[in-house]
C-alpha cells in the first residue's frame, strides 16, 4: 500500500467516524422521528388532498436519502478501517 493510499483510507475512516458520531448523537433520532411524523400525517390526510400526500411522500423520500447517505459514509469508513487493518497484518 502506498503512503497516498494509506492517507486516503485514514481520511475515509475519519470521515466515517465523524458521520457515525453525528448520526448516533443527533440525526438518528431526528430521522426516525421525522419519518414517523410524516407517515402519521399521510395516514390522517384526506384522500382528496393529493398535493399534500405527494409532498409528504417526497419529504419521506428525502429523509430516507439522508439516512442512506449517512449509512454509506459510515460503511465506507468501516471498510477503509478493515482495509487498513488487513494491510498491517
């Protein structure tokens, strides 16, 4: 492994750790609560209020994308950590 590759992996580990800390400390609960709130609003929305339902659905998709992005960054950091560990064996 070249020094540049090691540095890149160390950066990915650092970014992943920071993302995990932010996610666990604040955003995990926010995302879960926001998703629940939006689903509850869809459930009580009138079937005739199509615009509201579409807006709520789009907002749920955005919240889901945020959650998926966090998971992607966290998992990339974990993979980089494993690669670094394997390289030092």
